[in-house]
């Protein structure tokens, strides 16, 4: 009877180890993945902010060029009508 109890305990320990190891591995993988996703989110937010600033600068430059073109066209029109 004692050997039966010992056998059952060994079987339970083996079963527990075979269940716990994959759970621990999965938990570690999920933790690493969470860290990576959080880093990617931060980098994406930084990239979005940088892109927004770049677009503002481009549009400001475009508006300045449009103004210069309008000025040139006005000057050319004045010269043509003289």
C-alpha cells in the first residue's frame, strides 16, 4: 500500500511538472511580447508626432511658395500692362 501511495505521488508530481512548465514558458513569452508591443506603441506615437511636425513644416513652406508665386504673377501682370 505504501508503494502505491508513493507511485501516485510521483505520478501527480510528474503531471504537475508537465502542466506547470508550459504555463511558465507561456507566461514568459506573453510578458516579453507585452514589453515589445509597448515599445512599438511608444515608437509609433513618436513617429506620428514627428510626421505631424514635418507635415506642418511642409505645408508652411508650400504656403510661402504659393505666396511668392502670386507675387511674381502680379509683378508680371503689371509689367505686361505697361
